[in-house]
C-alpha cells in the first residue's frame, strides 16, 4: 500500500532557454548530454528554487523526505506545427511525448523502412537492427533531439590554475521542449489538488531562475517550466495513453520501463536481470491470484551514475536496467484501467523519488511490419502552452479520485492563449498606498509573467537581425559574459553593473564586487568593440561593447531599458502581452493614447521593474547570439535570415 493513498500526476512542460548539459559519464573533461532530463536533475532544480525562496518546510517535505513528490524523467514533447520540416500528413494533431523505444522494436534489413515486433518471431536469414532513441506510444513519430558539440578551454579545479584545460561538451540545443509527469502523493484527492497548485505556484514564482543539469558552470541549463495544461493540473495516468486501457482475461500486455530501474538480486548485489522477478512480485502484491505468466522479456544493463554539485564529486555508479526494457505478460484474470493505474503508481526498485523504476502498461503491437515512423524535432510550438492569465487557484473539483481523461481526445490538445475578447472587464487596480498590497503584488506578478516571453523573443530578434555584425565574437566569449550575469548577485542592478564593467574592460580590481571570475583579455575587449548590433527603429548599428557597457553605471538600467525596450510597431507583442493581463484595461487591448502601447499603471510598473527587464533582455541576447554564432560556424541557415 502507498503510505499516502491518493496518487496523481502533474504533467510539466519544459522549454529550454539555454543549452542543456546532463552528464552521461563521469569523465571531467568530456560531457555528452543525455537526450532526456533525468528525475534527479529536476529534483535539484526544485530544491534550488525552494531554497532561494526560503521555503524550508517545503524543501524538507517535497525534496528531502521524498514521500510527497516522486520526480520523473522528461522526454521530448512533439507539438503540432512546431517542426516545419515534418511532412503535413505526419504532423501530430495533438501534443505527443516520445518515450524510450521498446526493446522488442526492430527494423529488418540494414536500411529497413519498417518495424517489427521480434517477440512475435523473426526470420533467421534476415538481419535486424534495434530501434533506438525515443518513439511515441502510437509509433507514429520518432524524436530527433538537436545537440551541439564544442571544444573550449576551461580552468582546472585542481593543479595549475594558470593554464587552461581543454574540455569537450555535447549539449542539447535551446528552444526544444520536453515533458515530465511528477507523481504526487497525498492523504486524499483534495490534498492532492492543493499540492499540485502549490507546486505549480512555486515553479511560477521561480520562472527565469530555474536551471537544470550542469548549470553551475558556463551558464548551461536555463529552462522555463509550466504545467502542460494550466487549467487541468492533475492527470490519473503516468503517460497519455492513445488507446483504451482494458485487457480481457488471457490477453497479452507489455510492461515498458520508462526510467532506469535499480534492482537488487538474491545475493544483495545490483542486478538488472532482477526486473522480471520484481514485476512478478509487484503483481503478486497488488493483484493476488492474477495468474501472471511471463511470455517474453528483453532487459539491457547500463551503468547509472551522477555528479553531485553540492559535494563536487561523482556519485557511486550502479548497474541498472535501462529504459526501454520490456516484459510481456499474460494475466489469467485480465486487467482494468484502475488496476493498471494502481500498478503504475508503484515503481520498481530503489530511489523511486529520483524517478527510477517507472513503467507503463501497453497493449501488444499488431503483428506484421509497420512503416518506420518519421522523425520530428521537439521544438516549442507557437503559440506555446503557457500559464493562465493569473495565478488564481481553479474552482474546487468534486470530491473523489482524479478524473480520468478520455483515451482519445475529440479536440486537439493544443493550448492557446485566451482570446482578447474573453478577458473580463474589471475595475482599475487601486494603488499600493491603500490596503491593497496583495492585489498590487498580484498585478506586478501578472505583468512580469506576461512580459518575460516577448522580451526573450525581442532578444532573439535582435541577435538574428545583427548576425552579420557579430562575426568578431565567439560563443565561448558570450558564454563567459553569461557567467557574469549568472553569478549570484544581490540585485539585478549589481548583475548589470558587473556585465557593463566586464565588457568595458573595467573589471580589473573589482572582481569580487562585480561577481566576475577574471577580467577579459584585450583581444576579447577588441572583439566586443568590433561587433555591431542593429536595433529596429533606431539609427545605425552600435558596438556590442558600447551597448552593454552603458550598464556599467549602477543607475543606468532604467535609461538603458527605455532605449532598448520592444517598441511598437516593430515589436507589438510586448505591449499586447501586457495589455491582455492588465487589470486596469477593461478590454485587454493596448491603449492608443501613448506610443509605448502601455497603460499608465503598466508604465509605472515598467519603471519599477526596469532593472529586471534589462537583465532579462541582456542575458537572453547573450544566449541567442551564441546560437546564431554556432549556426554560422556550422554553416547552417539561421531561421532569422540575418546571416
């Protein structure tokens, strides 16, 4: 029995805003990132967010104890219309998640274009190749995660620190989207919904500061996290199944392992082969008398390790059953949807809080060959899924278990922003001088959440429009500047001052206060002076050094933001996004009585939030400019057309 009987899943949507590095080995000089995001990395992300927010109680209950939240691997999410290279007839009608390919899925022939189930029999005269990577549950698409390999010089943590050490890293490119389903446990369904709302609120408050993987160095791991469906936080299923979950007596079914399983053999040692006995033991405990028989199985072993950033060292490696392992079963008593959900709520093996040992139950694939699924890149769709207009708890659902979602939705599950006409008319917001401090705080939070995405889009547009003028810069130089702004500064003004002094070559002697590790060499300063930035609606290009160097004075953030903010008509998305959530506008439309397209209340907020907005624009531009430079070095066409 679960210590907490009510169980549900919180689907979360991850959009990478920076490169992602999740280690696959313990080689200190080489990082080859996983193509998925492990549950342990997400556990560390939440722990860091809770510690920064001062939520020590939640840190203990949710992360340290591990009895309220079980994390889950994040796998590529393929959204409708996101990949322009995918044929129209292959584009999904709704968002699909690609999971580890089942171990029984093979392609006949060296360059086969079909897939077969080798559990159903093979031809000894035909060579077979296993399907690797990630595949959707309905076998309609495969995920092709984009990565970038780079070499750079870094400082050694031991030995001579005066000489650079060559490092090699393969990282996941930004702009891609993943989905994870955290398992939540509570005493009853009402407490379960409250827990889901509290977790979503913490992630919302930490937006813009969350990092994943090796985010402590070289500014990797920036991510935006939000519920996959902000209006329906909980799901009763571990994965979104495209089929009916019912097996009659005697029907075969497959158990697909979704995450590594840490299993112990009879002699107390790590034993991936113990997966089959562990499955039979789970069935005996949860479904006594089911008459379970194993028809076939395929389990592969792999080393599972991790790097502990807190202790700055590797964790012990253990042999584990790798994701994609399959155990084919036959139950004499059959299986219902509720029984399948109960089984999936009990992961196999150890360290389940880190997301290990998770599985799902699937029907046996049809006999005969099927066409090999085309590949799709897990890019974020436009418009992308986002938070609701306000962080206001939804109306309480009726008591009972989490309602089940239909097997095949009748409408596409593409989440779009509500139409402007749907914004209700509300009275103007009182000023904070009265007793409306909570409402004022909500107003500020609404505007900030709405501004974040268009500011990042504006930074991307600036980088792409300036692609030809960025040639003197290098991705490694931009990475060093991102380390400066990523340093734990006290205030946004301190981070901007550190960045401005660094690009101006004035960081010498102020390294501790500016938060920089080392002043730039003269060659790097000359490169910044030679690079040119083009800004729409403003005369002539400016040097990147003067553009960012204007932030060297502590009080220059507000003026810098006024000179570089997204202005209509060149960038109308910013004013539209703020107007849609502006509680002082009855129609949700940008006012025409001011050239900025903002109401008087929004302009007051913008002046107050100018340092945060300037920091967001500068840091996002450094990230996007690095993407543009890497694309130019690899000879790829930049989607912005600037190169």
